[in-house]
């Protein structure tokens, strides 16, 4: 088993991470027609669910903008949605009114 996690997750992955003993490829599901992406996603999320550093991992993923792996128990699409929901609202003020 090769340890890909050490290269891309060095800041947060340690011996305490639940994923440290799992094949890293599990966290990069392939979504193809008739593929097993959904099954891999569920398995990866199950590993994340029992991880003691799940929230640190999620914070790392949000900070780095990772767009490929399941990290912190969330897919890239779920993290993008989370970021959109937590984005502060910007109020548009026309230039005439701002002066």
C-alpha cells in the first residue's frame, strides 16, 4: 500500500487519522457510468465519520480549496456548497448613493 496521504495531507494527517491505514485511492472516487464511485464515496465517508481529526481535515480542505478528494467527510461539491452557504452577503450600493 502506497501512502499518498503523506504528500497531500501532511499538515493534518498523522497516526491518529482514521485514513492513515486505508488505501488513499478510496478518497478519490471515480464517478463513471456504471462505476463504483458512489460505493467508494460511502466507504470513504464512513472512515471519516470515525476519525478523531475529521474537523481539522475539513478545515484543511476548505483552506486549501482541494477539489478532488473526499476530506473531512465531505466531497468537493459538498465543500463548495458549504462555502457558498457561509459566504457573507454583499450588498450592492450604487455609486451615486455611496457618495
